[in-house]
């Protein structure tokens, strides 16, 4: 997947298609995170969530990881470099420190992976988490036919514009559970099409 081409257009395409729904989903749990200090923000794209995280949590330092150079540049412009370490890297193979993070954020990122890749990714990221870690996830859900059609259209769009090969949403919930995470909060928009989840371990 290469998001360089769509990176500068990502926000307005999202706004056109989904209004402020995804923005609300990303931010939903920010007021409930308590005293987060070390965050791992994976596949955050243009950095809108990262900027908000830093604004609301003045003690947090974050590691931002994204494959796309253009996305990373946009994120750096938005969120600055004071409290963020930016890495252009593949989250599937990146070396992560053990027992480091008390907050992990993955917004509309799990949908880039098939079930086996997602299992391997979550296993690696889970090893990087401290006891008591919180993991916030935003994702699409395909609970009904209109949602399935919309998600199929999104995969088609990302397949054409970024080369994404994944075509079907994998269910991250049993994978997170199998790594000891417990769902402690969930909220959704648009009849369950888009969810925000807070997981703890
Ligand atoms: C669908 S976009 C979501 C962006 C943002 N999180 C949001 O909420 O809109 C997926 C992002 O994940 C990045 N990405 C995809 N595969 C990746 C990988 N293996 N490692 C790191 N980043 C990846 C893409 O470059 C892109 O910025």
C-alpha cells in the first residue's frame, strides 16, 4: 500500500464521503484516557489524531509510525516534532521496544490487513505494551448489507489509489481478546458502520 498520492487529499475525500463521522470516532476516547505518557500511534496517516492527542494530553510522548512518506510529512506539519518520534516504517516488521507503551492507537488501520497479518501485527504490538495499557481502535463494521457494500466500495477505492491488496475486513476483536485485551468501552456511528473501541490489558 502506498498512500503518498492520496495523502494531501485524504482529509477532504473523507469529509466529502463521511462528514465528520471518522473524526468523531478517532477522538471519542481521548477524554477518558487518564494519564497516558507513552503512546504508539500506528498508521495514523496525516496526523489529525496525533495532533489532538498531544493537545489533550500534555504529558504524552508519542511514537508515530506510517509507511507513507507524504503522510508522515503532513503529520509532522500538524503535530510538530517536540513530543513525537516519527518513523516511516512498516508496522509489520518494525522493531518495537518491549513493555514500553501505556497507550496504543490504531484508527482505520486494521482494515489494511488480512486476518493472518493482523494476528501477527497485534501479537508484536501487544509485546510492546506495558501492564495496564489502553488500546484505542476505530474501525468499520460490516453488520448489514449497506455497510458491506460501502466497505467493498472503500476497498475498491483504496485498491485503485494506493495498491492495497486487502479486500475484506478482518475481525480484530477475537485477536485482541486472545492476547489478553478486554473491551472496556465501545461507541458507534451511522447505525454501527463505524465504531470506536477502548481495550485494556
Ligand atoms: C486507511 S489509512 C488510515 C489513516 C488514519 N489512521 C485515519 O484514521 O484516517 C491507513 C494508513 O496506514 C498506513 N499503513 C498501511 N499499511 C501500513 C503498514 N504496514 N505499516 C505502517 N503504516 C501502514 C497508510 O500509509 C495510511 O496512512
